[in-house]
C-alpha cells in the first residue's frame, strides 16, 4: 500500500508555524513512512519526494521533540527507544485517519469500537475465540486488535494503555510492579492426550504409565508446567521431556504428530482431539487450567471489556475471584 494513502484529502499547508508545543503532522507522516519502509531511500520513493527533502522533515521533527528518533547501525536505520514510541503513536494516528475516511465514505456509517486485546502465548486459541465471542455479539461495529506475547510484555503494554485487556493463564502479580486487576473468566480440568499409537500404550495403568514416556510440555516458567511437575512428583512418575514450548498451538500440533503426550484444557479436548487426531489418556486429577482477564482499572467502562468479563454465557464454566495481596482485603488489585 502506498503510504500516502494514510493521509488522503486536503493538501498540506505550504508553511506551518512550529513551536515546542505544536506537532507538525506533515513531519510525523514522513517519519512514519521512514520507520515503515526502513530507510530514507525507500520512504522517499514511496512518498514521491526527494531523499534530502524527507531527511529535512525528519530532522525538523526531531528538533521539535528535542530528541533523536533514529540512528544508523551497519548501514541500516534503527529507531531509538523514543523513535519506537513515536512510531507506535504515528501508526495509531494514521490508522485512525484511514478509519475516518472509511467511515465518511460508508453511508450510513459508524466508527467501529476498537478493542486492543493482549493474549499470552500459553492461552489456547480456541479459548481466546470463546472469550472474544461476546464482543462480536454486541450488535455494533467492532474492530478487535489481538496481540500475542509473554505476560510480562503484555502487562507493560497494558500499563502504557496500548491494550485494554490481557488474557493469560495466570494472574498478574505485584512482582510485575504494575497495578492490575485480575478476574478468572474460565477454569477447567487438565486432560492428558496423545496420538493414537502412543495413547494405546499409555492408557493402561495411567498415570504410572507416564513414567519414562515422551512428553511435550509447556516451558518451565508457565504456571501449568509448575502444576504438572508437582502432579508428576505426587504420582512418582518422571516423563521424558522431548520438547518444551510456549505456544499452545505448537504444543498441540507436536502432540498430534506423535512426539509425546501433552496436557490439554479438558473443556475443549473433544474439539481439539478431533481436529488434531488426539486420544484422551486420562484426567490429571487435582490440576486446573485457568484463564484470567487482566485490566488496568477496577471499574471497567469499555463495552468490549465488559462483554468479556461480565456474566455473558460461555461454553466454559467460570467464576470471578479476587486476588488477595498482603495489604488488600479481598481486592482485585495487585500493586
């Protein structure tokens, strides 16, 4: 897409008075193009201007902001930390510009409700879809942006107001040094599954049969892995771990290809087992896999977040809970 599409309409003014408190969106557009294209040359070609001209625009924006936005490393243009921040805002600004043009050209038209959702790698995608379903049933135009990452990365984005809600398989804690509020939105037992040929040998004398059996497990940093290790120890079994992965989809795929047994969310085992040709071996009694909705505010106002955390009917049983902190009386707050 031609980056000039992001700013479509009236031409830029010939001259703009620049003061420390005034942002020249003309300069910001050129910076956005440079960051998006990765070099001055490619940005100048995309914007149909000369390279010296676009370089001047970048310098004027840096002077306005009072800090460099990029550096050169190995003949490549690399954004500074501030440059990354400015690029994030520019991406949002020009995305809204495109949205504005779409809304104006649609008759009748309404600006879609935007909802930024963070999803921890360890949350099964089918669970994410179930949690998002109420948002798409609000009876209004919506635009959902889903970003994946580690819980720590997502909590940082939540604190920076880049996300409205985070879905994770463990609550945010005070160790992350960010004030958050946790709600459990789903809970399920854990079922051990495997490809048919492996399941046939493990179903007998379960769970003792897991001793020495190949296993594909979540990485050690994940809450489910810690639960599994305690469960293995309590039953006196030590499986042979052949792979450790963060992404649940990859874990299920490896299990379906027969690399080892895997733990699965019991509430969605039937659907995933059919899709990936997996067979149930047995339920890991006493283990629970939970999904938490994490927000930055106690009082939720965003309609999309309300839909995800309210009492709307789900396919998975759930309940709300309070994460207690040392100085909080059954507060949802972690600090």
